[in-house]
């Protein structure tokens, strides 16, 4: 007898529904059944079984209410204890009645016990509720027949009254089941709407980012291609070859931005190095440390000088990426014959070049904690 799982379990709707059922049942027992019990105490052969049954029902309802207050689910073990205890208490109370008192005013427990069974099973499948209501009713009818003073006509009339009462209680269980199913459908619909909203936002962001990339490529690549197509630029001229190499490496880096990587900066750096190596430059890479992810604008500005230098160097190059908690530093050591890279466009990027003893050292760094732009 496992509880149904889903959005109903943790929702305010569940707490509100169960609390309303508990208050209604408790009010019925205290305001209707208790006066009925006290007013007819002289009609019972022994009064204390009625008091015991009444107390058991109140205590179990109180325990259920405590679980609701503490926002805890009703354990299966407690349900298996409560249901037999309720049925036993009702049977014990009924055992002190005469045949003509069954399903009548002195039989206060009969219209009440079904409500307690339904309450404890509201989190379960309704089939359990129907089965246990039927079991309890059959036990009561069996007790009636065991009195030996009830004919079949009386039993049929009493049974019709009892079935009507159980039907009302079963209807309440079905109503709660429909509410639970409706809550599940609403939760799934809301989750689907949120999924669509997030997917649309992601798609819009990717589309916007791609437009920016293509616009950046168009600003640099299209004039180069137009010059080559119109004959204004000569493909064999060294400046044109270097410009083409720079744009090829930039395009490879832009394509790498769309990849899903746990270390996006290192991934894009390797993409630039791979493009430079295909151009005949021998490059060695060293990566040290790890830090916070950088926004895409900072990554582009940080890698652009390295991209230009790798495209313009004729000899081997050594690239180092050093990351600390607050800074990211890129260094390139190559031959002095390379052309120094241009100053980055991002104001947070710092660049320094040193020429010494036939070598060129490019140092680019950024304070990774300086940017408030979210990573991309």
C-alpha cells in the first residue's frame, strides 16, 4: 500500500485538502457523534467500550493531524497499524449493540468509521479505500447476523442505509483522487511551459550570438574575399597570406565557441593552436591551474592577440595558459621575426610584448573576478 508519488506529495493543495478533510471529520466526531454518544449512554449494556472506541478514533486522528502539521508523509507502516485499529475499535463498539440498534442513532461509530478509513487512505489509490470500506461494512453486517435477532428483511434495510453512507465516503475519496490527478496534470503542464520558455530563450540567445559571430566575420572576412575575387589583393603576397591565416584561425575559434566543453577557454585555445599547426607552425601548449569561467567577450579579447601572433610567426611557438583564483594569463614565446599582436579591444585586457635575444614574448592577462558578465 504505497502512497502515490508526484507533485501532489509536496504541494500546498495536498496539505489544504487533507487538513480540510481532517477538520471536517474531527468536527463531525466532536460536535455530532459525541453528543449522540452521551445522550444515548443509557441504551448501552456497557458504556466503556463506546468510550474506548471514541478515544481510539480521536487519538489516531490527532496523530494524523500531527503529521500534517510537521509536513511529513504518512508512513505505510503507520497506515497498516491505523486501519486495522480503526476497524477493530468500530467492531468492538458495535459488539455492545442490540440488533435493532444497528445503523441507528446508538450506532454512532458506523457513519464515522468510514470517514476515518478514507482519511488515512487519501494518499493511496482509491481501490484500497473501496476495498477496506467494503471489509468494514461486511464485518458490521456479520456482527448483525451473529446477534441472532435480525431477519433478512431488517438486514437488507440496514444494509441499504450503510451502503449509502459508504457511497458518500467513497465519493469523497474519488473527489480527492481527481484533485490529485489534476494537480499532477497542472504540474506537468507548468513544467512543459517552463521547458518551452527556457528552450526558446536558449534558442534566441544562440541565434543572437551566431548573428554577432557572422557579423564579426563579415566585417573582416568579406572585404578580404572581395579583394581576392576582384583582383585587388594578390593571394601570394605575404600580407594577404598572413591576413587569411589570421581569419582562418579566428573562424576556427568562433566555431569552437559553439562546442560544449567543461573548460571553454582551453578548448578554444586548442582550436586556435590546431589551426596554426595546419599552417605549418609547430606549437607546444602548457596549461596550469584552473579558475572561474570567463565570459565569451573576455575569451575573444584574450585569445585574439594570440590568434594574430600564431598566424604571423614563421617559426615554432610555445603557448602557456596560467590561471589563478583572480587572474588568467596567456603567454606566447616565438621567434623575433613575428609581428607583434595588436592591442585587444576589451578594456579589461592587458597586453605586453618583450623582444630579447631573437625571441618575442607576448603576455596577455585579465583579472577574472573583474567582470560581472555571466559566462557563455
